[in-house]
């Protein structure tokens, strides 16, 4: 570890703490040469295993770029896409695996995208799940409608009895 002030390599860890989300470690360090203190954050590197068997680091922006294409022309903001990207990365990190098959990344995208925009979800799902006919779309739309009907038909909460 190089000191960000003097570039010396002799630094000492004063304190280590696990980050709030559990996926990172904050280390408070001091430089033996210039005596200045600084903080480093270590985070687990997520690796995506491609279908070919090749691996590459998970890049949130790459996942968001695919979703952005599905959202083209839809009322979805860049902030919403950024939040979706964070949600996907958080879900993958919570899984606890350092290597993630590429299809797991797609599955992690589908849930938040479905909640964000149904049309964008259908576009993304049609590519991700390789829809081959109109029947595939019809089945997915029926699933969306059924899910919406279940949410709408939930009984209203009853007020608590006062005593």
C-alpha cells in the first residue's frame, strides 16, 4: 500500500472495520515516513463467468448499459437506472460467491427491472430468455397481469381494535 501523500510503501494498519453492508473492510492506516493518516476500503472483487468459461470482473455500468437499451423511449431516469445497478450489485454480493455465472447477473436484473418498468422488462426478458414467438410474449404478459391482480386483490389491513 502506497501512502497517498508521500508515496512511501511502509504503512501500518491502525484499525479495521467491516463496512455497514458487510461487503467491504475499512482500514485506517498511518504512514511510517510522513506520519499522515488515511483510510482505505477493500471490497470483494465480483467475477462473472461467461458461457465460454472465460471470466471478467463485474462492471455495474455494463449491466446498466444492457438495461438502458431495454428502457429506450421509456420514462426511466438515469437515477433510476443507477439505483437498479446498485440493487443488482448488492443482490449479487449478498449471494456471497466471488464468481457468478453470467445468467445469474441476468436473473438479478429481471426482478428490479420488472418493478421499474414492465415494457422495459418485457424487452429485456425477450432477449435474455430468447423468446422465439409471440406466444412467449403472451405467456410473460399473462404472468405480469396475474401478479398485478394478486397485488390488487390483497385485503385491506384491518384497523386495530381499541380497548
